C-alpha cells in the first residue's frame, strides 16, 4: 500500500454518514486509519465529530476542488451512481490516491434470470431501459471508468442486498419487528425460494481488505444463499415471539397487485430476476470474504430497530397485510 504518513494509513471516503459509508468509517477507525470524509454535510453531520474524522464539505457532482493538493492511500466511493459524476471524481483525484475502491452492485448484470458470477455480461446504457436496469447500467459504466483509470489499483465491489443496523430501506428490519408484534404473519412466496444478503459490517471489512491487501479487480460480495423459510424461522428465534406464519404464494400476491421487490420486503416475485438471490460468491470467499451468522445480523438489527423508534419506512402495513392474508 502506498503510504502518505509515517504513522497511520489514510483513507478518503466519498460519503460516509448514512449506511455503507458509515460502516466503512467505523471499521476504518477501528483498524487505525486516518479518515477524511468528503460530503455535503447534510446527513448526520456530527456523527464522527468526536472520533477524529476530518470532514471536507463539498458536492462531488459539481466541484471537488476542496480536495486539491492532498493525497490518500485509498479512496472509498460508496455513493457513485452516475458515470459523469464518477468520471469527475476519477479525474480530480488521479494519482493522488493509491487505490480506488468503487462500491457497485449485482444489478449491473444483463441477465439475472440465471446464476451469475463476475464474468457475466453487464448492462449498457441504452434507450428504453427500466428504472432498475438504468441503475445497473449506470453502475456498470462507473465500474469501467474506474477500471480504465486505475487498472490494478482499482477494486470493484459488487454487493447484493445489504442489511444490518442503520439500514434506511427497512427491507430487513421489517421482519424481526413484524415477528415481535406477533399474530398472523404473512410469509411471501415459497419457503424454498432463496434469499441472499450481506451484513453491512462484513461488507465494510471486505472493502477495507481491498485496501490493506491491495485486492484488485471485480468481486461479487454478498452472503450465502439460504431458503427464505429458514430465514423466517431465524427471525422468530431471534425475537422469541409466538406467531402464526401464513404463506401467501407469489401468484396470489401478483394477482392482488403487489409490486415485486417493493411490495413485501425481501420477496422477489419477478422471473426476470429469479437468480438474483443465487449469485455465485466463490471468488470472494476464496479471496478471504468472511460472513457472520445470519442470526447475529438479525439480533443486532432487531436491537437497533427497537432502539430507534419509528422506522423511516413501514414495509407492509398491517392493513395491507390483513388484506393479502384474506385473499388466499
């Protein structure tokens, strides 16, 4: 690793206060990095004020000149979504960072109806893409910009569903909260259907490992696939509630107008994405990816969710859940 200090390695985080960025900063501090965050100062601006983290205020979509004349061992880009914005960051930082770690997504793949690995074809930005396809195509274009600019000094991280404490989406926390409430619980789809996710803290450890081990290239970084029925059993065990699980099949959910992916947390229901929870992670595992047990993620997420009070999003409302249960 390139060194810019005689004492501790330095890290620039683009973002750093919401979810993935927050976990990266927390892990970096625990590992002894000197951390600089570059962000707009809008989300939880005082989060790391007492931890010795430097915050440089700026908007990367317009101007990165506040970072001029400085060097870091690595930059972690957790919030690059548009090619023109990532291009601006790459051009501004150039050789003033030793490694560029770009956090991408498995949504880059052109075909998620079949199992993919790192060598699968990715989307191109063309007219007529759906919203989710455009998101993936833009991320793929961002990957190419970073790889072209940094070569072996580029690390591309493709997570699947990211979960854990401080997740703003409520896709995961909904379930231990729902099981805690008790009663009849709608369980979507087929108990044998796969689900696949990674704890944000395991993802952060991998990202920092890319810096420490100079881990180059593209890696899919998510958890091991498991039957969703097994996941729901783990939810019930985590909160110790007495519930009646009621399975509502995918056909019924679709007939009742439930939107795939968004209508019921963690439920897929779209054949075009049938293999999105069976992604091959063997390359990352061989390169040292470590994963905590799902039960630990569930317990920690449930504790965080209970402490935060009202969630940002409810997931499936009680009224909608009851409607769908009665539609069986």
